[in-house]
C-alpha cells in the first residue's frame, strides 16, 4: 500500500468511527447529561427554597427580639440608684455622659441617647458618638412623645405587666424614622435599684435609646447571623432570588424591609458536582476515542506526557502558577532587559499553619488556590508560587512606590475570607519588596533581599509591607548576634539572673508573694532589658531553656522565704510544649516547694493568640495544685467575652489602667469592673504598676486583693530580696 493509500485508509477508518461509534455515543452522553442536569437543577432549586425559608424564619425571630434587646441594654444603667441621683437637679452631666451616653454607645452600639425630666423636657442629649445640644432632641420628639406618654401612664397606674427577674422595669419601644433613618426607639424609666429613693410613679426621669437599623447595625446583624449582603430598603427590592422581611411599627404601618441574598446550598452543591461529573463523561469519551488505534494513542500519550513534564518542571501542580524554577529563569530575563527599573515582591501568608492544623491540609490547599487567584487578579501573569504558602511577583519597569501600592492591593484582596462550604477561612499576608537597583543582574541576591524585607514585615506585626534597605541586613545580623550570645549565656551558669518583685496584701501592706523575673547580665553589654531578648528567645525556642532556669532558681529560693505564693511568668511557647507540666512537677519535687505555693502567669496576649496557649498544660498544672494567673489583663479587646473559657485563680490588672485610674473616671470604672468580674469568677486580683500612695489607697478601697509596683519595691536581685524575706523565717529558738 502506498503512503497516499495508507493516508486515505486512515481517513476512511476515522470517518467510520465517527459515524458509527463516536457521534452516537456523544449524542447519547449529551442527552443523558442534560437529563441529569435537569434533575440536579430541580433538586438544587428545592434545597435553595428550603434554605431561604429557614433564613426568613430566623429573621422573624431576630426582628421580634430587637426591641427587647435594646430595652435590656438600657436596664444595665437605668435601674440604678446612682443614675436616679445623677439625673436629678442639679444633674451631673459628666456622670450622665459617661454612663447613660458614652457607655451605651461604646458598649452596646446605641446611636443616640437622651434623658427626659419628669415633664419630658430633655436634660441630656447624645448623638453620633458625642454630646449634642439639647435642642437636637426636637427631631425625635414626635416619635418619642407617644412612647413616653404611654410609659408614664403605665407607671402612674402601677402597671407591672412584663416585669420579671430578667425585665426589671416597664418600658415602651417601637420602630420609627429618625431624620430619615429607620431606627428602634426604646424608652425606659430611671428608677432606684434598691427602692430607697422616693419616686412618684409617672414622674420618673426617662432614658431614650436610639439604634439605627442601617449602617453598623446591619454589619453586626450580618456577621452574627450570616445574612449575606444584608441591607435595609424602604421598599421591597426587586432583585431576582433575593429575600426580604417587612418591618412594621406598633400601629401596623410599614417602616421598610430587611433584604439579603439568601443561602444557596443546593446551587453550591450543584456547582461542585458538575465539574467531576463532566470530567467523568469526558474521560469516558476520551477512552473511546483513544481506542481508535494503539499507534495513534501511543503517539498522543507520548506527546501529552512530554508536554506535561515540561509544564510541571516550571509550574506548581496545585495552583498551576509558575514555580520557583520559572521565577529564577524569568527574573534573569527581566534583569537583563531592565536591570534597574522594577522590583520583586515576596509574599508569605500569615498564620497559614493555623489553617492547616485546624482545618486540615485539604482545606489548606483550597485556601492556597483561592489566594493564588486573588494575587493573580491583582498582579497579572508574573506571579509565582515558590513554596507552600509563599509567592513571588515580578513588577518590571515600576518604581518602588508603585510596587508598594501593588503590595497593599494584594493585602487588601486577601482581607475577605475564603469561604469553603460553611467554613470562613481568614488568611492575610506579609510582603517584602526588593528593588532591582538593590541587586542589578543578580536574581538570587534580589530574592535574598526580598526575603530579608519579608522578615522585617513579619516582625512589624504581620499584614504589613516592608521595602529592603541595607539597615535590614544589619538588624538581622544584630538579631543573630543576640541569639548566639543568648545560647552562650545559657551555657554559662549565672549569666541569666532572676530578680524578684514583692507583692503586698492590699489591707495589711505586708509582702505576701514575689514575682520572678528573668534578667540577662551580658559580659560586655551589661544588663540587657527583657524587651530586647525575650522576643528573640520566643521566636527561636530558647525561651524554654530560659524559663527552666528561672523556674528552678525561683522555686529553690522560695523554699527559704515566708511567703504564700511565688509567681513565675511563662511563655505561650512553653505552655504549648506537651512536657511542660511534667517539667514543672519535677522541679517542685526536686526543690521541695509545695505546688500550691507556685503560681504560673500567662499574659493576656498569649491567651488570645490564634495559635492557642497550651490549654492542656494549664489543665495538667491545675490538677497538681499549681495556681494559674492571667497577667496584663485589660490589654486584649476580646478578653471579657472569653474569660469564662479558662479558669484563673488570679487576674493581674494591667498597669496602664492602674496608672490612669485616678485621672480618668473611665479607666477607674474599668478597674472596678475587672475586680468585680474577677470576684464573680472566684479569682483574686493583683494591681500592677502601683506608683503612688493615692493609687494604693484607691485600689484598696475598691476591693483589690494585692498590690505590686515601685511604690512598694522595684524588682530586686536575689541577695536583696533574700535579706528582706529570710529573717522572717529564722527560728527564734
């Protein structure tokens, strides 16, 4: 057979295969696929409707609870003797502002607050986060008057309907408009909580609270109940597929509608299974087509395999972005063309290990893929995945400032969470930038300097951008030098010292405890502050060895002293060590110190850290009798809400609030709240940073248990603290 005849035979055979097998099979597969898709679409639509119905029912419950929640917020300050006295003539505007205005705004998010006297004349107005002129009350008077009149009538008539252990007083509330904005308006009487202050029913001063239904309120509602794109609309929004819930006032008049984009679990599931199903059908078709001839199949396979090998050599399999080899080749090409104009961005994801540990590596891969798409959307084609959670971006022909703007755009693009089903994975990034001018024609050095800048960005607190300059190399060398010297110091006994600061009983002013503090006496540089070496010790893991030195020395010393407690600060790095609790038990047994005389202190920042703080270690320590204290309380913004999650024997009030308590009523209130909160949880309190007699007396009056600070004593080396405490243990006989 000639070559021409062979070609014609192959063409003919190919036509027969298409006519008899390929085309009928493809038609049948298409019909089957369309039928299956129609069934899946019907099922997905049914599931979506059910999900939307559940969300609408949830919104109904939320709206029903809105007015009662605002009234409940008010009762935290309106059922109070101090409030009754402060609002009467003459009123105390500072107290009213702090408790009935600013507090309600900052703690509960109320947008407006007003106090009306017995004749409904305003004596206090608070709007938009600050005091307001009394005449501003006029814009809400029409909405409030009806509620105030109804409330006074109920009060005068002695109505007790609705009053219970949770609802302490009567109240009236309704939905209305305030300057064109939808709002909840709630009116509560300011009454005595003890009943010792005479008040004529119906003439009580009234507290009016306003919470707008748009703005920040929508954000809170959306975040708490996961209503996507929640908005308030005066009319029902005609958006296909959206849900709405009408709001009516007490008289039945419409106020507006909450509208949101409902969950679509059925559609989401359909989106996930369509691709595998289509892939399976295509695989079947491909298998049939490949069967045309072994020679053709082998040729196609070999050609595709060669292409894939070449592709994988320079691309990442997960994200399909170019890999580090591609970056190294590309950067040399760019530097050869533009040796001084451009920059590289080194991107490292923040706390990505937390996602892998908590959600699993499969979820981590999904997050990495989503992140790569967001970076590529900002930067275009010159994006490279160079490691597990690391990316490089080349920005040729750009100024350093333009590179910084690109970096910030990347960080902004990563702010929204990666949504995987019901999971919201939050991931940020730190970015280091190195200009081409720093290492012209040398891609490897440019990579190193971008890495140095990235390290600087992470030390600034994550989520930041740093541009390389020569001082960064010097800083890294300095950090490395401290690490080397610290390792040497641990090998030389006595270079890591332990100083002790006494803790005094607030009532007796007697030293009842000491806090052990690490100090480093460098042979050349003298005494180095903990702020310079402790962070490095924590980042390198040396804090475990330093902590053991401090623990052994302090426990050995405490055996000699007549004190009730020895406090030792512990890093979160130590607590996360599974063997830490056993290590503490061994030290106590070795030196003969009873476990109940040891108190382990964990800082609030470690307690609130995303990586955890060693709950298992704390539980094991508590089981042996060791006490647990929360140090620097008040510096974290979410600590109050989480306090019940961990049992603490002692709460140490941060010196920031202690120092300002006498000058700021707000800080004084915070200190009182912390002491009351600790007492409610069965914990003792220690105030840090007490520097004046006035501060010591104030803290004693409000119930603080123990005091610590320079007013009593600075941290002392062993010889001085031993001379102070040991004579008390000398046997008189």
